[in-house]
C-alpha cells in the first residue's frame, strides 16, 4: 500500500504562505454558487478585456499554471525536478479561432519539444486539437458532413500541424499526448490520432491517445484499437482519464434528445477506468499507459495491479500524471515510492488560459469530496509545520 498521507513529502516545495493561499483558494472553489457567479463574471471581464491580470496572476493562475511563457515556468520545472517529477508543458490557450493563432499554437508546442532536447525534466509534450483547429470544422468532419474544397484544404492544414508536432516529438525522443475533448468533435480527433499512432508508433510509443472513461463506449474502443494495432503492426499508447466535460455532455444530449454518451453513475465510470487500467497493464508488452487521475483509489489499485503482474514501479511504459495545483499528495508520494510521475504544467497568456482555469474551478466544485481532501491535507501540513516550529 502506498500512503498518500505524508504531507511533508506532498508539500515539500510549498512555502507556508503558498499553502495558506491554496487553502483559501480551495475554500472559495468549494462553493458552487460562488464558482458559477465567478465564472460568468470572469468570462464577461475577459471578453471586454477588463484588466484583471494582477489579481488573477497572483491567485488562481499562480496555483494552477506555471506562467505566461515557458521562461516563467522554469522555477516550477526545477521544483518538480527536485522531487523526481517530470513536467508536461501544456500550452493551455483555448478559444483561438484563426489560422494564424493555430500556427502560433503549433509553434509554441514545437518550442516545448525543442526545450525537451536540453531539459530532461520534460516528460511529455501535449496538445489538444481545438488549439490547432477550428472546432466547427472538427464537428462537421465528425458528422460525416460533406466538406467544401476550402474546408478540405483547411482540414489538411490541421493534419499537417499535428503531423509536424509528432515528427518533431519523435526526432527529439519525447512522447506526445493528445488530449480528448467533447464527444461531438472527438470522432474526428480519434480518426486523426489513430492514423498518427499507426504512423509514429512502429518502434516506440511516440503518440499517446487519450480515452475518457466516463464514456460508455471507451472500454470497448480501448480493446478494439489494441487489437487493430496488433494487426496493423504498431504500438498503442493511451492516457486514461475520467473526462472533464460531463455536465456539458449531459446537457447537450438532453437538449438534442439523444442518449447521453456518459455513464449514468460515478461508480460505472470508476469501474470502467479501473478495468481499462487492468487491461492495459495485462497487455503492457504492447501498450504504454499513462494513468491521468487525482483519484487515490485508482492510483492505489494501479499500483496493486502492477505488483500482481510483477511490474516494477519505475516500469518505463507506465506513468502516473496529475494536473498542477491538484493532488500533490498523490504525485509527490508516488514519485517518492519510485513510480514515474509527471504533472501537467499549463502555461499561456492569462486571457487565453481563462477557460482552462474556469474548468479547474468548476471541477473542484463538482468533486466536493476531493476538494475536502485537499483542504484536510493542507490544514494537516500547516499544523505540522506550526508544531515543528514550536519545538525548534
Ligand atoms: C494528467 C491529466 C490529464 C487530463 N487530460 C484530460 C483530457 O485530455 N481530456 C479530458 O476530458 N479530461 C482530462 N483530464 C481531466 C479528467 O478527465 C478529470 O476531469 C479529472 O481528472 C477528475 O477525475 P479524477 O479521475 O481525477 O477524479 P474523480 O474525482 O475520481 O472523478 C471525477 C470524474 O468522474 C466522472 N464522474 C463524476 N460524477 C459522475 C457521475 N455521476 N456519473 C458518471 N461519471 C461521473 C467525471 O469524469 C468527473 O470528472 C485530465 C486529468 C489529468 C489528471
């Protein structure tokens, strides 16, 4: 059993002031009404470009993001490195719309890949398709709608951007994770990512596909792709997550009168996630796995399955990953126990990272139990430090 309770390890790189700030932040995001009103106000402020930079930069942005540029992320990169944790530099700008912005996003991702050549503490590159592609075009493609010649050309440019990222990642010797998004664009994303895995994963696991296990169909999909990969002769790699768009998915399904693609209850999502972890570990000869979760039970189970299958903690094809600002008790204690751990380190201009920040706040509200756990652990560590100070 791994203990996630060692708060000295979990918060080793946090000052007491930072911990107190984090405590207040989690107290605030625990309040659903406040988060709802706050999100609406932030969206309005963002769209009319109110100067909220300073307030955001020193609070919520500082907690969940590394900085506005790669340079500003250096401190966090070094702190992760001191605790044996790799960084996943994530250019988290969202809502970009123009070809120029998509090219710019690709260039930023290429810059993180370039940096990984000289900084061995970058574990993975990462991108999401809505950062390099127009949402409505992905949706249209996924619906099998006929595309005009102009749209077909645009779609080719999207594939080329993704291909450039994967070529550079392969040449730099760093794997690249491709995030999963809303179901109504995910069919298009799945198709492109499957082709990229087939092209780039012949000898090693370069491209990691993300599977959202809150989706009813994804356990079947995992097995199907694994079998297809065997037949086509490539190595499948998966990042497993539960999924971040549950409410949006359910609302849309209800509004448009189709069956929700999401498991009806949390238990079913948990069961699918754990089954998927077990399946990947049993097939680790071919598959590479990244367990992307803040769920202690899942991490505990994954560690148990690894032991059952005689897979050492530092197995090169098995990684655990969490997001910056969340579940440090899991990341730092897993790393201390010798597991491969990475943390997403989002960065980008505050205005463009806002949707990511709002999602994190909403997520921490809806996962009330987990927020309670974060608060409990921060409080425990603050108390421990106070007592230690008294003694010395
Ligand atoms: C490293 C990393 C990478 C990530 N990448 C992505 C990504 O590419 N795409 C993406 O969508 N998300 C991504 N996420 C977010 C992830 O999908 C989850 O939203 C988040 O991690 C919370 O799930 P959990 O497993 O950590 O925690 P838990 O608290 O155990 O699970 C919460 C999750 O369970 C599911 N759930 C909650 N209630 C119900 C219910 N009533 N019925 C059914 N299911 C329910 C939801 O998915 C919810 O987010 C990532 C997370 C991490 C840590």
